[in-house]
C-alpha cells in the first residue's frame, strides 16, 4: 500500500515577556497574574486559539522545555496545491497570530481580551512533503510599534511530512460496502465489510472460543460481552467484520453493550453508554484491541459523545486515547491525535487528559506487540474518520479514514482502524433519539416482520 502525502504544520513553545513598569497604575493588572492567549490563522482554515504562558523578563526559554502544541494544521496534497495557487497571486503565504492579554471569551459579542499585537510568519510549504522545515523558532517583538516594543513573543513554527493511508467506504457501513484505498485519483479495493446482527447463539459461541478472556487479569473483559437484557428501548447486537481481498477476516467491531434509552427518556445517556469492542484475529480467535463508548449529550449542544480506549494485553484497564463530542446535526471528525492542543481544537475533538500514557499498536496477526509494553507508544497523529451528522441524511454516506503510516505495519493494523471508523459511524445511528426510526438495514429481521 502506498501512502498519500500530508504535511503537519505546528505552532508551539509559546511564551510572552512583558516588562514591569516601575510605577504601574493602580488599575493595571500585570500579565503575570492575568491570562494571555492568542488566535492563530492560516488562510481559509478555521482559527485556532491557545493560552500563552507569561514568563518574567529575566527568564530564559530553553529548547529543552517541552510545552503542548498550541495549534496544528493537517494539510493534504489538495490543500498544499490550493495554498500554492493562492500564493502565486496574493504574495507569500503567511501564518498570522494575534496576541491578547486578558481572559478569553466574549461579552455581548465583543472579545474580552485586549489586543497586544500581531505577528505574521512567512510559510513556504514547497518541499515540506519530504523534509521538515522550521519557519521560526525564537523571540519576536510585538506591539503597535514592534521595532521599539519591549514586549517579546516566543514561538516555534514548523512543518514536517506526515504521510497517511487514506481509505474510503463505498457506501454506508450497514450496507456491507467495499473499502477502497485512495491515492490521488486512484481507487483500489483493499477490504470488504460485512454488517450483521449478532445473536445470543453467536455470543455464547464466542464466549466458548475465548476461555483465556474469562479468567486471570483479563477477566474484566467478560463484562463487556454481557447484554443488558431489559424491556424497553434498546439497540443491540450490531457487528461489522472487515475482510481482506482473499476473504479472510482481519478486524471486527462488535456492539457488546446495548445502546439503551435512559429511564423516562428517548436518548442514550452518558451515565449508561453503549459500547463496541474492536477486535483483531490472533491465535485462531478474536482478541480485543480497543473499546469505543458512545452516548447522546443533553442540552443545547446536542452531540454524540464518545470515548475510545486501547486495551493492552497485560493491563487491568484501558488507556484512553480519544474523548470528545461530535455534532449530531453536522457531524465532524473522530480523531486520535496525541500531540494536538485541547484548547485549539476546531472539529470537536480534543486530546484526552492521559494522552501521554504509553499505548501500543498491534504489529500483526498472532503478535500484538504487547510484550513490549510500555515501551512502544502512539505518538502524534494516529487516525481520523469523517462522520456525517443526522442533518446530512443517511443515504450516500461514504466515510473516509486517514491513518498515519507510522502506525500501520501490516494489513491487520489498517483494518483495525477501518473497523473503528465503522463503529463510530454506526454509533451516530445507535444514539439517534428513540422517537426516530432507523433505516431498515439497522433493524433486525424480526423487528421488520413485527
């Protein structure tokens, strides 16, 4: 499989120095006790915001100090071509940063922060698909009169290659579509998907085939497979299996906890989410790789809440890699990105609190790499998957999946992410209000008969 070129443009190591006046006015609050923030803009991309740490004028910011990234822009080949075309007619491409003192937020539509100054960094992305480029690393004067200003702003702006495999479903996951690998204008089939309803007999058979999962340190997994049989509104038993072109199963997503309406409601609540296991083949049976939980958020921000955790073979609990919310009406991108700033997210995703926890990627059938735990880790961008909202209509969905090259060493690696993307897409339907009807493909045959 050949990857598609991507470039990752990052802004990090932010800091601000503002000198202390010898006799400050009583009404002035010194920045060391008042927050600072900035807004970061690249052409037509969404504005990203980040907190700017304030340091004392005599302090030094060394290269060894590690800070979270303030903003990240993921640029595909088409994005690079579009930006290059614009720069031909509009001069050089610039990354623009506006620095504010005061608290973030708005009051009656007016920003509450006070603009301190603006910084513009020329960005030439030519050749960034194949080599890392640093556009700025150090201090720069800011203020209305930048040449004579004593306020100093520190930042690191760089671009680096971030090649990815791109996959696209040829239809809705519940319609058992093919999955194509996309490279430019080339579409090559690599997987097929089979959607089905898991019956009680299937579940009992699976339990008998996994004796090792019912005892020892992994005995807690048995609770994942327990169906909460209860009267009322519920959606359960959905399963999607990913096969390679030879017909061999290489990954699966199985709904192991039903999506049940909370009492007196027609929605799946955060306190009682539904869940999926993402499975990979190994030693002649299925082995759990990750777990996805999903629910429907309440309030004006009606959204699909989710949490994805990796299931290490030797640990008593999973490692959370992604936790956020997607708009139920507009959709968005499910993303696992362990280097992005939580404050700068614009697509509904954020880095989990324990994103720095070590997490292994399985390396191949029969060898899951867990013996190296905790020395192998997910780093940077891992994967993203497009998820359409309810407002877009369900027909014609073709979810797209991007997976970082560094996390794919075999077919099963890629298939696991494809299965995960199918699960998050289907979760949008599973968390649909129970007052709304599902498509017939998502209803068990007995429900259609009745």
